[in-house]
C-alpha cells in the first residue's frame, strides 16, 4: 500500500477531528511502540528460523561427508567380492590345474 503526501494529510486531519489534539500524540506513541514491538518480534522469529535451518544443514553435510573419509569396502555380494565363475563346460577340479602331459612319441 503506497500512500502519497495528500493521502497522509487527509488521514492526519481525519484522526485530528476524531480523537482531538490532546489524544493524538498519545495515540501516535502507542502506534510507534506497537510497530517497534512487532518489528523486534519479527526479527527474533526470523533469526530463530535461520538458526534452525543452519542447524539442520550441518548434520546433513556430516552425513554426506562421512562415507567419503572411510575406506572403500564394497558390500557383500557385490561384483568386487565375487570370485569369477569358471568357463562354461570347464570343471574346476584339481586335475585341471595340472599341466597337460606331452604326447608320447
């Protein structure tokens, strides 16, 4: 709401007529105190919200950074922990690891 100079004078004159010259300064002080109190409460609320948000951000950063500093350990059953399967048709027996004999001449 944007009030210009003529609107402000009209409101002032209307308040002067309604409340009178003796009560107008007292009403002005009360309005000023109320606005000051509202501004202070608003700033406190804003600071409290910002504080809570910053407190929520800190644990999330720690939770994300913790796995990066730990040694890499692949989960059980992953590709890195499985042993390679033998070729199809080949059996993994102790005899198959023995070197082949030379043919008799």
